[in-house]
């Protein structure tokens, strides 16, 4: 399957099918990604205004065998949005398709175009007295189409699920340029294969999402936030069970933090106020969203008392105001920035079965130590309630990541091998993109991989959609 | 694609690869389905004990081009489990694969083999102090593999989702006999295309589910049940919004009932105690499952008061005991049996966007009346909170369905055309099976259908898996 460049002949062929301004040279910002690992090839940028224009573009690319790289907010962390090699691609940015097409509060449904910024989708839901619970650090620039294409996670997965769980239907342009009109507002519809979930998480390799029908939720009547010091990860998991027994689905987030992260935060951002004078080895941030008639502060106090009694907590801070809630969340949310400032040797977005986390943490520390340079620092933190840890390995104090560059691959391999031992995932929420195609081949189930390849070839026979993402070319 | 019969040569080839007793002639009960519309062809029955045996069987069928019909509990209502024509198939019943392979309460996960009866899965969860919320009339005989293959719905979808939303991972045998090991206990895993959701709802046409990793939930601390009389379907929807504002996710079920159903019940099963002396035109059954600290009866009383004030309810019964709760549910759950005893001309398992339901009901009544025989009776009831109505059309009092047989297709077409006008689904929870393949072609999105066909051909090139189900053969 040879692909062709989006050259001047391609532009000329398209020009009279599209309004002026849709096609333009690609600005350098479309060729970068946040981690700076990939430099996208210059290509043709298209900023269509409608689904029909997207279809025109993809159909032309299909006919001319030109690669298409769908572009959302550009916040992806695995290089899915930039194509560093091969013929010059057509970059398809949906930034002009940002309409909220409809809000249906009685149905808890909102329909948004794929280019809508996640924060704007959240705001439109709030305005209608509803919650769109997908929430993540990049929400101010990530676009909903990209969130769905990558099945984004974030801090509310424990309660509300991943992006796929928040999607009722899609409108999408398939690799041949056909438009699938699947913007269902239905909660139940058993009419054939689940094309929606196939596109969600396919990272632009099976088509371009142009709009989505999204599930809204009631806004919890009252929220509460606390940070409890726990004696161990094992205790953190038991605490989660205890909290569920007491509060059912009222737990919106349950985030693990380690002393190392708090230390990085103190070092790089001393202005961020920390909850404890002395940073504990392990603590958890608990967020509640409760129905009318329940007092979150009281519920958290009850939980703390029960946890103390069961030796599952040693100390705790329960926010007494919105400002205090925000302060606790700021600690959790600035840890990734502190990590960036310190500079990790290797970062890992992993998940393991929840009850295996303590064992994984122990064996992870041992395995990293066995690499022979006993001084690396580990910051393991994240969405404990989902089994999703950000497991980041850093240089010893006073050293730089450069000094460990030669170990980067070994560290990554060590962590991912261990994850595989635990039947875990080496990409819990960020996806495969171009960064993890090798990992997918190494750790993925071969039968699943063969099925994926068959599906890709069936729906995109020329291989134009985001070549090299998810599945390597020529494999 | 010509398929061959599961003949004696096929049996002979398989015999030495399988333990004795796995292969047998198919008992007549495997050739029937609950509605008596389809008579399955006699074929070879296989009752494998393990996933490896399933793989051996499917691989042999793949090589010999023999059709395979997966068989669960046999409770499906659209003929997906019986193949009435073509070469004698291999019937694959997973009734010997019923193990609960593991329960992980701290993770809210349970792993069951596909042949486990739904009620046994529920019981295993309960034993571990957890809830497996999938609940439907056939739960005493339906098997979890079939529930997943058909993406079963039921009464708790409003709160917990459909079968697909309760599944974390699958083990399955693909049409070439390969085993996909995808029994993930992970909540987050973004490593490639969503094969799980592709198999869920594919009704055995893309492979055979052999085991599933299932999501459990906390058991609500307290449950409550009420039936409120509402002035109209519009009021019922407004009442649902009001209830959500007050109780958030605490609403487990919200079921609409019509006077016609209560009248059928009184006529056919007078022993079932009804909540109101005079059957109201419309009423809703509300089920709450609340967290600790909330009293469901009090919450329902508060809701009733607010509803009364807003003219959304006119009368109500709030259960004061488990026995009373059960009595209210008995009314809802025996309506389908009453319908069967009366004998519908045509039944429809449909969904429309929730806020369109009142308009749909009005226009449905008008359209049926326009068919020229103004005396047909309509019983419209079901899962209002999911937009999923069972819309059943009956003979006039004193007449039999036989007298309307010539109208059956017209009635069905009228209802389904109207559903299509409302962007609804003509199969909300029962699936396509063999009964609705024509409807799928008529009402389905052609782009989606083409994609489905491409996926089917890619994964099952010889077309052996449940031929004629979901997609018609030769289309």
C-alpha cells in the first residue's frame, strides 16, 4: 500500500469542491506534540466547517491515497496527532466545528461537534443544570472529538467511566469518505454491531469523528473533599472498599499520592500549600458527590472515624469550604507539573487489577533497584480507584535525566514487563498513538492484534487513516 | 460462500479431538424458540467443557465450512438461536461451562464462564457482598454469554447500563477458531480497538463468547419502591427529572404502566393484587436504591409531595415493607405474561429519545387507528427512564389475534416507520436475530450496514458464525 503526498495536484483537485480558506499550509504548531518526542512532517492543513466538508476531504484522500491525520486539541501524549515520516499528509483539524448542536436536559443528552473544547462541553452541560463528568488536566484545550478518539480517562472515571462510557452515539466520516449518521440520543439500541465503540479509542485510524451524542448526569447536590493519610497502598484499597460500603456510588474520585510527589511539589512549587506539615509516605484524596439529604463533611468524618478504627487511616484533612476543597485538589493536580519540572527518566501510564496494586508497587521498586543504579526515585500516584497509576521514574537528587538517558529503554521495559506479569495495561488512558505500537505488538494478545489488523484493512483498505498510529504500517 | 452440513464425516473428523459425550444429536428443545416463530433445523449438538474444546469445534467448522449456531439459555425473542434453513449446523451449547472462575470484591469484579445462568451470577455476587445489576425476566434460564452476545437490557439499565456496560473483558473464540484471551479485570485499558464491545451485541455472528469479566457494584444500603399515578406520559418524564434532581443516581428503575396492561392483568390474572382500586390511565413504578443515611420511604414521600405540588402525580402507593415492594414489582413483571395470555397482534421492542415519548404515544395511537380497524387495543409500557417502550397492539375485546393476522405486517410497519421518524430504534433490547434483519436493512444507516458487512467478512470470511443472524446471508 503506497501512499501519496498531499501535493499541489491534490490541492488543485480539492480546491473547487471546498470554500476558500479550508485548505492552507500547516502552521508549525500542528507539527508538534506536548512531549516533544515527535516532529510532524509538513503537510496540507484543512480546517473544514462541516461534516460534508470533512467527507469531501476524506473521500479525495481515499481516492488519491493520501494519508489523513485527524487533529483535535493536540494534547495527546503518545504522538497520535503527528506523522513524522512518509508522504506529506492531509492534517484535518476540526477546530472550526465547535457547535453544541443540542442540549436535552430531560434526556441527559448533549450533542456536540467534535471540535468543541472539553471545557466548553462541560460548561454547556452546567448551564442546562447537568454534569458532563469527563474531566482531565488538558480540558481547556482538548477537543471532544479527540477525547473520544483516544477514549480519554481523567479523574472521574471511578464514578462515571471513561470517555466511551459517556458517549451515546457518533457522527463520523469513515475512511472511504462516507458519513455515518449515528448521533443517537437513545439509551438502548440493539441494532447491529457497535460501530460507536469501535471508533472510540481507535485514535483516528478507522475514521474521523465529526460529532458526538454525550451522556449527562445529575449534578451531585453537595460535594466534599478530604485527604487521608494511609499506612500502605493495601490500606488505601481497603479504605476504598470501606468507603463504597458506606457511600455507594457517592465516591467520585479516589486518588493515591506518594511522599515523592509531595516532595517534588515542595521543591518545585513551594507556593502550593500542602495538607500536612510533614509529607506522609502514602495518602489518598477522596472526592464525594452526594445526593440531597446527605452532608459530605459529615460523611467524610464518619468515614475517617471508621477508617481510624480499622487502622486504615492515620491522619486526615477534611475540607470545610470550597476554597479548601480546591486547595486539596491543587495539590493533586500540580503533581504532574512538578514531575515535569524535575524531569522523569521514563513515565508510565499503567493499570493493574486493583487488588494487585500493593504487590505491584513492591515488586516495581525492587525491579527498578535491580537495574543497578540504586538511586533512581519513583513517584507512583494516580487513579487508585481505577487501578490506573502514573508510575514515573526520576533521577537521583542532584542528577539530571540526561545522565540516565541510556537506561530509559531498560526502565520502560522493566516496568512494562512487570505490568504484563500482572495482566495489566501499558496504556491505561493515553492510548497507543505512535509511541506504543511496539509495546502493543510485544504485550498485546496476538489474536486481538490479528483481528484489529483485519478490521483496519476492511474499513480502510488503502491505509490512509492516521498511518502508523495504533498499528504500525506494513505489519 | 457455500456452507456444508455437519455430517457424519464432520463428526468423524472431530471425534478423536474431543472427549466422549461432547457431540450428540440435537434434542428438539434446541430447535425451538420462545415465540414459536422459527423451527431450527436438526443438526449436530456440541456441549464442550472448556474454551479449548470450543476452539477445536469452531476451528473444525471453519475448515469444513460448517455453520455454527451458538446457544445460550435459548430465551432470545428474535430467533437468533435457531437456524431454520441451510445446511445442518453445529449447535454449540455452553451449558457445561458454568464456572464462576473468580470473584474479586475489592475490585468489584467477577469472572464467569459463558454458560453460567444469570441468576447464578447474581447470587455469586451477592455472596461476595456485591451486586451484579443485570436483571431481566428470563434470568433463571438465560446464560451470561447469551446476555452479552445480545447486549441484554432489563429493569436496571437506567442506573447501571446495558449488559455491555457491565462487561470489562471477554474470552472468546473467533470464527477461525483462535482464542482471544481478553478477560481483563482492568477499569482502564486503552490498547487498541474495542474488540469486547464489537463481540457484545453481535449475537454470535462474530465469534463465541466463552467467559466474561463482569463489573459488580456496591449493594445499595436500602431500597424503596412506589407506584405514582401520573396525569400523562409528559408528566412522567418531568417526574423522572424531578426525581433525579432530588435523588441523583439513587433511582434504579422507572417503569411506565398503562391502564390497558392493568386491565389485561385483572382479566387474566385476577389473583395479582393491584395497587389502585380503579386502574389509572398512566402510572410509574419507581425503585430507589440509596446509600447509608437515607431513608427510601421518606425520600419517596418527599418526592411524592413535590410531585403533587407540581401536578406531576395524582395518587401514589409507597411500599412499607419488603412484601409490599415485591407486590408492586409483581404487577410490573406479570404484565408481559398477561399480554401473552391475551395474545398480541404485533409486539414492538422500541426506543425513542426520552423527551419524544409523549408525542410518540399520541402519534402511535393515531397511526394505528388510521389502519382502518379502529378497535385495536394498545398496551404501551416499559422502561421509561431508558426511552424503551414495549409497544404491543392487541385485538379488540372479544376478538382473537387470528382475525387480525392479515394486519400484522401493516401494524409492525406502521409502528416501526413511526419509530424511524423519531430517530428511534426498532430493537431496543432484544436484538436483530433473524426476525429483524429486514428491518435493519430498511431502517438502518446504510453506511453502518456496509461497515458491519465489511467487519463480518473480515473476521468470518466463510460466513460460518450464526449465518442469517444480524446480517442476512448473501447481502
